[in-house]
C-alpha cells in the first residue's frame, strides 16, 4: 500500500517535472497570411495579367452578345403591335437562340478560366509551401500558422511579406 503511494507520488513528481520543462522551453511561432502572400507574388500578378490578355477578347465578345440579346428583347417587347405572329415567333426564336449561345459561351469561358486559374494556383501554392518552410527554417521558427484563421496575432509575428519576397526571389516571374 505504501509502495503504491510512493509510485503515485513519484509519477506525479515526474509529470510536474515534464510540465515544467515543456513550459520553460520557448517555442518560436509566426503567422503567415497565405492568401495575401500568394496574391502579392509577382508570378500571380503576372498570371492574372496574362489571363486578362488571353481571355479579354472573348469576354468582350460575350459582352457584345449580351447587349445584342438585350436589344433584341427590348425590340420584341416594344414592337409587338407592329409585327404579325410569324415575325414575333421568328424574333422570339432568334432571342432564345442568342440566349443559349450566350449561356454556352459564358459557361465555356468561365470553365476555361477556372481551369487555368486552378493550375496556376496549384503550382504556385506548392512552391509557396516550400518557401514558407525555407523561411521558417532560416528564422528558426518552430511553428508557422495561417494568419487568416487566427483571431489575433501581433503584427511582429507576421512573416507574409518575408514569404512573398523569398518567393519572388526563388521564382522570378517571366514577363
């Protein structure tokens, strides 16, 4: 019975000793806003400009088609008394065809833009993870957390700018 008490007391003392050692060890922590660090990289800025240049003309075509559909719809509504049933049916069919074309083209463009954007974000995101690891090792950090998910952290703990600068240095954008 006394041996059990001594074992419990020794176990409790060992636990207290471990807690003291852990508490006295200083853990270096930093926060990085991955979304901001990613958006601020030169490669992402260049990729966004490239996407606008590549898909801008098609977006303009869609805007013109949308205007055309709106004009046809307005003509249909305002001139119903002027046209006979056959002309109105023909006009309604043209409007419907243009609306379907607009929807198909819009969805196709959106899917293509999203697919290309995802490829870029996946590639850059993987590289960014490597850069975060490298920056943390250089700074001797034990833990890096995503600042976007924290309620509060001191601005001095934010390494987002350092990560962006290191990324731009490691992977300069191709212009």
